[in-house]
């Protein structure tokens, strides 16, 4: 059967959802998008995503794909995102919808991901960031937090920063290409990029960095935490509502007849995901 494959870039406010994935109890974002796809396509296509976000976590650049028989697609590709958004709830939006190559897979071809964690550091919470940022009222040592963040970059066993899951991971080793902090007024943004992430790993890193800012840990304590590979050795997990899946990175497809180019840092490929 001749089929067509499409890639979606999806943004959502995760407040009302039990994460991305279809749930036995509660509602996942995936379920909402698939129900709208079923309105247009009788084969009721399944969405395959690049990631799984947890309950309350947001996304700006969740990548996913679906495949349908060619005979079912009866609209211009440029209309697909508009058509889907017409029936999606306001807290979920398809930001981009494009035809994908036959060999594209949102999960298996992803080279890396970028998450951002937002902290509002002031005695009074900014009401415009309610549900979008972690309110930290105590003063933070931003310089110490920046020093600590550098220790996360590289290939490490991140078991100390991940929550236990109901299944055993084959490996808890991951490579972070970036862990950086930026301050703008009372906003502190923690940007974390890597080839993959463990369950609640980003939240474990963000929570520990805030505790470094409190003075509970020194920047060099991060090296000790990583070496112990024990969740009890690291700091707290930050609340879910400050975390956003910002981008998913894919390598640019190589055209036939062109020479293979040298690998570039993950950030180079951001433009191929979110326009």
C-alpha cells in the first residue's frame, strides 16, 4: 500500500495532562492529537513521538510523525496544521506540519533534545508566569549555580539525578552538550541539551542547581554526586511546571551524490525542527 508520512511539531501547556503518552488513567496530549487525526483519516493513525514528557511538563517543540494511506490525504499539506488546530483544545497546537521522508522516525532519528527550565527568583511570584516557572523566593548565588552547571556537560552516569522508574534502564549514561544558565531580571533560564534524558533527569539537575544557589551544595559537589550514582546523593527534583521541551534535533538529510560532511554540534540542526 502506498502511504504518506508527515512530521508534526507540537506545542502544549502540560498543566491539564498526565504527560504526553496515552494514559490508562487520565488524559495524555497524544490522545488528544490522535483523536483529531481520526476525524480526518479513517485509518486512525498512531502518533510516534520523539519524547515522553511527564505530568505537568510543557512543550514548544515536541516532534512526532504519523503515516496514512495516500488515498486518505485530500487536502494541501499547507492546510494540515490549520485543520488539526481547528479541533484541538487551546492548550495544544500544531506549530508545523510537513511531509516527511519514508525513512523518517521522530524517535529513532532524533540526535538530541533541548529542555529549558524557568525559575522566577523574587519574593513575590510573577502572576503572568504562574504555572510556567518555579517560584524561588530566597536569594540565589547565580555565579555558584553557573559554575556547578559546567560539571554536568560531557558523558556521565546521571543515575543520581534521575527518579526511579517502573522498569530497569539498560544504561543510565548520557551525554550533555550544554548546561547553561541565563539571567534576565528575576528570570533564570536553565538550558540543558543532550543526546537523551532519564526519567525526571532535567528536574533533578534544575533542583540541585537551585540548592547550589541556596548554598546547600558547592559547585564541586556535583562531581561527587555524579560519581556516587545514587539518587539520595543529589539534590531535590524541581517542580514539573517550570520545564519545557524546547526543541528536538535532527540531522539534515544528505542528498544523493553529496559527500558526507563533518558532524556539527547538535544546535546546528535546530532549524530543521522548529521554523
